[in-house]
């Protein structure tokens, strides 16, 4: 289920504005890859190109290749809707559908592919996904309550359950803990460590301790100044990045000597 | 700062007392409270007027009323209450036709503007729709009589020929539809009249859909339409109901266009393609008012009271629909 991603010479644009310039990197299957860097360096923008969510914004486009197990996501015969069914995403702020119950939220994506789901299959999938997201024990008695009745951390785990219910190849997480308290953050980090046995996980984070704790490999993005495009500075095994980075900019950022 | 302390260093309560802006805050509070109260007073005044003026006609025996008021004919078995009954029925029939036609079209236009059209086209289309709202109802009436009625007649004949076995489309006894001046035509014109308000309100609601929810749907592989079903409609549900009720309110009260188009009658007939079957409260009042004597005016006001009550009921129904499943409303 987990797949390898290779990005070759990717340029990301908003209209005429070049937001991320010439990124080439590889993401290993069954591992957690973290993107770190200062605000505005384009790491979230770059993440959104991996499931073609970037182009939801009017005028946004990319040049270059994103290969998932060798298939170019930006090929001529590729439908972005299908891409997103293979590459799941969890957002910065928890966004369960407020009009749906907890169970319906989990099933929302699955129902897009399977119009008719038997009652028992649906129940099994809800339990499996919620267990997978470490949420089952907390919500099993109130599956018909609205998703918005949960706490922020629970809502975020509900969103993860919703994402893994469709069995994606890759799971993208865009600062998934930045709106959460430390205890909920820990719960999500534990969950990520379990999920990486099955999924390729890419996480964008502002929190360098988090990147150091959870990720196997880390990529550092930086920006030369306002209006300049973001660039990939370097990428390596996480312990190497946080002890002996090869670039001065990485060392400055990691040690906090960066504006 | 204060005159009452002996040592200037020691703070007193008055240092933490009133501040500039407190008076303005109080004034504004009373202004807004007053504005709120004004609504209640106006509503109460209207209700009181309707009740007080309608009462003489309601209280009077139907025999006596029939002798004093020219348009109530007891010899044809008509009483005031029966006429009101026919008119409520006619009003509802025509308004429901208008809503059934206008709501889907309006929501379609609103969705196109908010989620499908390129920005520039969306803006232009929005202005056009707003312009529709600016056309006076008498112009709609003229257009209805001069253009729509003759245009629709062959379609009505077709419906009557092939679907005439359904009571709604039943033709007159002769089988021929000679005139298009029927409830259906009035309903179509009203539909066009209420289209802008339903469109405008729905469009605003759809544009308010949180990007967060739209992206949640798209990111799990929803198509545009699936995203609209998952995120936009549930979020905009109460807004769409509100928009429809605003449209219904206008349809219920519309006078001029109906008066000009419909060939009026007083029955409980479902046949919307037959002339001389239906009339609305507002159009009936406008038609009879110039010739009415004083008790006649009282009778007409009783009909106005009925319209007031229907509108109130419709709005309460809408509120109730919106308030069900409040937990799931998305407002939190």
C-alpha cells in the first residue's frame, strides 16, 4: 500500500509568481518524511502539489514531475480526483464535516468510491479506521453524535481516521498538530509512528522537536526574502540533519539563530 | 487626576472609574434596543389593525353581510369564510408553482456563480440577476400577458392532451385550452420574479462555505459536484431554506402580476391549466377594493388578516425546519 515518491525539478506557481523553485527529492515508503523551514518558505505549498490540491486555488500550477512508484501525477491521462483518492491529506486545522456524525465522517471518503455499502461492512470499516486512529475507545458509544462535538485533538484523529478509511498509498499531513495542545500532539505523534508501518507519511511542521521526534528523514526549505521563491536547502536522515547538517543555513535554523 | 486623595501616589476607586466612551456606549445600546423594539411595535400595530378592522365583517352574520357587501353572494352559496378559503387555496397553489419552478433554477444559478463560473463571468451574471429584481411587477404582468401567455398556450394544450388524466393538468370540459390566463402562467411569472432573491441569498450562503470543509472533501477525492453535496449544501441548508421562504413571502403577497395575468375564479380545483378557477388574496383585494363600501373594506381586511396569518405560519415552519438537527448545523 505504501509507495515511493520521486519529485524531479518541480516548480510551483501561483499565477505568474514562482512560489517554490526547482525541487528534486525522494520520499521513501513506510517512513515519515518531515518538511521544516520558516513561514512562507513554500513547504506547505510544495506538500499540496503531492496530491494535486495545489491547483484547487485559481491560477495555481506546477512544472516538473511527481512520480509515485514511477507514475507521473501530472501526466496527461491523470485525473486529480483519482490522485487524491490515493494520496490522503490531513490539514492544519481539524476539519470534520460538521453536518455529519462521527461514523458518517469516517465513511465520507469511502462512500465516494462505493455507492452501496452494507451496514455491517460500514460498521466494520468505522471501527477499523477509528481503531487505526486511536480514537475508537473514546467515541465508540457516541458514533452518531456530530463530529464537531469532539475536542480539537479528537477531531484531528477523526480526520486521520477519515483519511485512512480510503486506504491511501500516501498520507500527507500539513502541520497536523499546530492547533492542538501538547497531550493531543503526543497522541497524534504516537499514531504517526504506528501508521508508518503501513503508509508513506509526509508531514509539514513548524515544530523542530516534533520533526526530530517522529521523522526518519527531514527536508529543510528556506526562502531568500519576501517575493523570492522557496527552495529545498538540503535533505538527509533526521539524526544527521539535527546533528551535523552540511549547510550553514540548516544549522542556523535548527539551532535557532534564524530570524 | 483625582481631587479627593491627599497623597497623589495612592490610587483610589475613581482611578478605575468611568472612562471616555462609556456614554457613547450607553447611547448606542439604547439606540439598538429601540430599533429592536420598533419591529415588535410595528408588528403588533399591524396585527391589531387587522384584527380590529376585520372583526365587524367576521362577526356579522353571513345573510346580513351578503346584503351589505356586493362581492359576497349568499344566493350562490358564498360566505366570507368560503371566499377566504378559496383565496387561500388559490394563493398557495400559485405560490407553490412559483417555488417549484424558481427554487431549483435559482440554486443552480447560485451554484454556477459561486463554484463553477470564471470570476469575471460570475460577477456579470450576478449583476444581471440583481437587475431582474429591479423590474417592477407591473412590467412583469404586462410581459406575462403579452408574451408568456400566448407563448405557453400550445404547451398547455400538449400537457392537457397527453397528461390530462392527471387532475393537475386536466383541460376544461371542451378539451381545448383557449387561453393561457391560468394559475400556471401566474405561477411562472411569479417564479421569474422571486428568482433573483432566492439566487442572491443562496449565492451569498454558498460563498460563505468554509474553505476548510471544501478542501476536506476535495482532498479525499471528491469531484466538484460531490464536494458541493458534502460541504456546500449541508453548510448552506438553513440559508437555502431562508432564501426560499423570502421568495415565498414575495410570491404570497404579489398583487399586480397575478391580477393582470389570471382569469380569476373561486374554486378548490387542482386544475392549474383551466381559467376561472383560482385567484390570490392580494389580487382579489386589489380587484374589489375600489368598489367596496365600508363593510366591504372590512371584509377585504379580513382576507388581509388571513394572508398575514399564512405568511406567519410559513415563516414559523421555516424556522422549525432550520432548528431541527441544530447540533449538526455547522455553526459551531
